[in-house]
């Protein structure tokens, strides 16, 4: 089967290569619910990007989504303004988005949000990149400015991808949307590599026979930086990212990523069924979502949802978007919400930890030129020391600048988890003094530090899901949950979606597309259907279903 191609690499994920971008843009729309079902309430648990997409599209179809949110609309799209400087924000969660995320960009464009290049290492828009390894700094504007050993590492990675994963053939299939070729190759790779870690893949690849090359690759990596904190994860997870170019060509949303979920909450679409033209989700909720859901149980043929303020409502269907671990403790959950095999997948879910620290500066001083070297005084920084990644954002020479002084993962994140924001700042400034001697960063700081450690956030407990070797079967159970015809009646009508359910966790595209799966599931559950000219993910599921490994 070959779909109409876009002739570019997109996040057409090879496990389930459904063209969500085409589906949401089709003039026939996402489906139709029976007339007697219009206005039916559907609970949507969680107000992050997945919850907002699900609620927004359900509203457009004529249903009445009821959003429950524990904190604020946005979830891990959390843009925190600096006190006294509301136009400048710290992106605590999602902050860079690959242009290959074409379904996500459908909604960014619908809201008219502006984007600009993200200052990744060696990106064309990045004024300078500093690679600091073992106490030695190397300045670069492009990869050709780095010593030859860095190019050797890049070449080794390219060779490993081509020789062991048919990289160019897979990307060509994605460009042409040649689903037959894409799945034929990918299904073989899943069988071969599901049990292998990222590091194991490198260590058994002749191009990475040198430990030094593996070490450098872990510290510096490619695209968005070092990858050693991903080394314990399944190599299949990494292959998805690079094949779909999710690691490259990133942009930021000007003014903050939280504008996207917040914008969907207040957006007034013209093409609504049942509701008056220009109705918004905020209108349907009286301006505010319901409080946190604390109990979900089966109630006859539907569900009872209770919130933390004591409110209780019944629904024929529930869409659950937060981290699935919330079902294990934060939300009192009826065992019949999921079949036992799904509960096992929930229990086995693995999260990546992550920490960030931001400060606001008086101006983008890092662009000042050192008269002795002729170089900028600072650059975007990759280092093997505690800060790991330093990102620099400026809005012009006369505007304050934003510095992400540290962006870390897993073990590196835990190194700062017990430190207060002020203690973190002091430690990071002291480490950066060794990389940039003579640069007085502190004198330019005009704000208190803003920090986050996602593994200690009580309603998240991690930045995003990432499968360990051998966990493909669990991921398949979670992703395919929206297709419920084969489930017992008591397990139907409760739909998991969001980052945890996605094949590309950590990328908003996956949260968006799994929300669309849930929309299809709800419509189908309530007796609706899609237009024959625009079949949905459940309609074509059997043709492109993820491979089922032997149990």
C-alpha cells in the first residue's frame, strides 16, 4: 500500500504509519456521531496537549468534553514567565519541536502561532557552539570547525544507521509514504533489536569499536546534543527518533509552548457540529476546567468520575491523558478500567527524568566579542560536566536574555534533585566559571532562578516515557488500546492516550496523534463513524497494525 506522499521526512512512525496530518486536514472531517448522541458528555482527564487536542476535536464533532485538570492547562507544555518580565518565559517542559511533526504543526498553524529556529548545537541560527570535554573547550559554528575525531564519531553513527538499520531506505519510504516498504523493513528491525539497548547496539557495531568514540558520542551526540543518558533504553526507541528526523531541525514557539494548549482551550472554530458557531472549550466549562480527577470506576455501562472537590459525574466514555502511573496511586482506579495485560504494561512503564534551570539576564551579553580572541564570550554549550547543556535565547540586543544554564537527564538530573533553586544556581555558576574563565555571568542575572525536576513533580514523576529493552510488547498494548472491539464489554469506553501511549514519547507529535486515536475510539464507541473518503486510524488498523511479537 502506498499513500499520497509529501516528499519530505515526517513523523510517519513506522510501527503504525498512519498519515494523521492528512486525516486532520481532510475536508470531510474526523467523523460523525449519531444525532441523538450530540451534546453527550465525555470526560477528558488531563489538560495537557493530548487532552486539549482530544477535547477540541470531540467538541468540533458535537460532543461535550468535560476536562479535568489538577494544575493548569498545558501539562508539560509549561511556560513560566519571569517575575516582573511577563514577556520572557522559561520553558520547563517541551521547548523545541521538529518540523517533521506535521500533525502538531496543523494545530500550531490553526492558532496562528509564530515559530523561529531553536538554538541547538551547531544549528545555522546558533551564533556559536562550545564543546567542552575533559576540561578542554572547542569553539565551532559548524561541524567542520571541530577536530577530525568529532567527524569520525558522526561518520560512525551514520555508518551504523545505514548498515544495521537501512536508514536511507526507510527515510525514502517515509518521504514517499510507501507503507509496504516501510513496514517490511521496520518489522524485521523490531524483531532483531527489541531486546538490545542503545549502548549495546553501539558496542556491537564495528564502526564504534573504539570506546573513545562511544564516549564522545554519548557526550556530544548529534542533532540536539549528547545521548549517553539514553544508552540504557531500547535502540528501537532511538531508531524511531532518527528515522523520522525528530532529532533535527527544531523550532521554538515564540512566546512559549503553553500557548498551544491554552490557545486550543479558548479557540473559537467556525466548523462546529451541534454547538453555536464560535463556541470554545472554555465556554463549555464556564471558563475553568473541573478539578483533578481522584476516582474513576465502572458504573453500569459507563463510568463514574469523582473530582478532588467532591463532585461526581457519570460518562459513557473517558479519555485519560496523564502519565499512566497516575492510575496506580494519584487516581483511585477501578481494576476493570483495563484488562490485566494492560495493567502489566502500566506497571512496567519507565520514565526519563529531567531537570532544568533558567535565569533572566539584563541583555544577551553572550554575543559580546572578546577583543583578544575575536569570538563571542559564550556559546551554546555541551559539556561532560554537571551543566551538560546550556542554551541561550535572545529577543534582540536591547531586550533581556534567557539562559537555560542546565538541561539534564536521568542520572545527571538526579545530581541536582536535592538542591534548592539557589543552590543549583551557585553550583552551576561555579562549574561554568571553569569553562568560561573571566566571564561574569552572575553580574548579568536579573532574576531568581526558575527550576524544575520532573521526576519529583508529584503529578508527573518523570519527563516522559522511554522503553527499556524488551518492552515493545508493553508499548504495543498501550498504543493499540484505542481499538477496543476485541476487549470485554466491561473494558470498553476508557481510552488511554498521550505521551506514554505514543511510539515517540518525548515529542508532542505523539501526544497529538494518540489523542486523535482516542477521538476515533470515542466516536466509534458512541456508534459514530468516519467518512468513507477519510478513514481514521481504527478503520485501517488491520492493514498497518504494529507487528505482534511472540509472547
